[in-house]
C-alpha cells in the first residue's frame, strides 16, 4: 500500500512558537511509518517556511529554544518552501538557493513535493486562526482540524463568546475592550470595570492561547497593569469575572459531523491559575484524568463540549475548557481550542488515552477525518451550470 505523504507544519509567528515545535515533535513521533511518510515543514518566527532536514524532537516547550536556534541556522542555509495557492499535484515548491551559491538566484534549484494531507500543528495567530487554513483551502489539499470559519471563531475569544451566547451556552460575565480604549486611559478603564464587576477579574488578549498575556487582577493596580499587558498582545482585550473556587475541567472532542467527547479531565495548576509557566515550563501542575466528578456532571460537560464544537462548526478536533464553581457546582464554558497542544504533557492526547484511544491511533484518526472531510467537499457543486 502506498504511504500517504503527510506535511506537518509547525512553528509559526505567534507567541506559542515553542509549544508548536514540541507538539509537532510528538505528532511526528507517533505517525505510523508503515502508513505515512512525514514531511516536516517549519515556519520560523519571521514567517519563513522551510523544509526541515529532520523532524523536531523537543519533548516540551522548555527544551525548544536552543534546538530552535540550531534548526533555524541549518534550514536557512538551504531549502525554503512555498505552498502553491492553487490545486496542484505539487503541493509545495522547495527552493534550494545554495545550489548555485554566488550566482543569479534565479538559477536556484527548485523541485515540487506532492502532499496527500497536511497536519498544521500551529497554535495561536497566523496558524490556528484560519489564516493557514485559508491557504490550504486555496491549495485544495486535505488538512487536519477545523476549517477557516471555526478556526477564526475559536481563536477570537470575543467572537467566540458571542457565538456561544447565541447558542445559549453558560458563560461567566465578561466585557470586550479595544486596545486603543485601554491605552488611552487604562486607569479610567479599570475604574469603569470595577464599577460594574467585582474583583478578582481575569484579563486576556482576545487572540492568543496557552495563557500568554493573561493576568488575574485582585486589586485596582493589578487590573491597570493587566489591561496594559493584554493590550500589548492584541487589539481586543477580554475581561472576565472570576468564578469562585474554580475547578478547571477540560473535555476533548474528536470527529466531524458526529463528534465524540472524551472523559473530562481536571487541571490542578502549580500556580494560582493555569498560566504559560504552569502549562509548559515548571512541570509541577497535576492532571486528574478522569476528573473526580459526579457522573451526571461529567455527562453534562461532555454534552456541552459537543455543543460548543458544533456552535463554531468545528471539524477534526478541539478541546473545550470549563470552569466549575467548586462550591455551587455551576458550570461555565470558558473557551474552545481548535488546535490544542500535543506536547507530552498536553491534555488532549491524555484525555483520549483515558477514554480508550491511544496517541498513535488518535493521530491516525485525525488524518482519516481530514481525508473524509475533504472527500465530501469535493462532491459539492462549484458552479450553477
């Protein structure tokens, strides 16, 4: 049987670059080599696409920085990659500018590489937000994960909350502010928020993941600084009322039109909340899988996760994060992640392993879902005639 050539795109221009590299390392390590031929495609921080000489191997974000420096130095000496924004048997063009060093670059060696499916293991802006998905749609190549619309909605917390609200999903009280409003007078903005909401408040950039730029403000001064920090990362800032005694519960979703939900898992962070350091660097946070929940509550979270997935028109995979009031048991949908982390300490794979689907089988299923969705789309009419 002919092996399927899988292009694994990783890295990217977002603040989650290191997480993406570590996620891609895990994905590539678990692609069945008897069925798939992986092709590592790296996006550097400056947006340059390169055909990597070898796959990434970092097990966590904390291991990526030095390895990233070495890999970038290696690939920049050779093959840059361009994905063709049109249907073609040559999905990408690899350009080796060292083939005629010192001569006209027009004589650089160019060869095409056909890919059967693409796995965009990209987190954050310029990857998880629908931009790369749009390019893959133009190329008409199958790809793992949500489409353009779902990716964009899932990335933008402000728009996501609007969609969830229209669907009737339970959410904590929140407000959306513009960066220019915040920077014009952050202290006045903080005073206005405090006149409407009690402390503590969470302040987040609307379009980042992995808890980058997120703060928990317990005082007015902290709120002012949190607003300015979030505004450093995005033109929109989301402010949320903190859930009392919050338990952080996550559910993984897998599928296309008939999605399935994993067992719920609970994160017990090493810090006051599950920030970037607690997720990827200190390694001290604890995961409880399955979460210690009443059966009825667990079933409700699974149903809400599928409903959130369908609300944004999800496909392939997502992870839905909940906040559960530890005292009252009230449930709030916090957010949906359309390309959740795949690092060795990430919840998504562990949730499915606890549900009965091993990591390698999960990666295989995601590839098959991508092929199934693409095949269905090819049956659609593209002309009225």
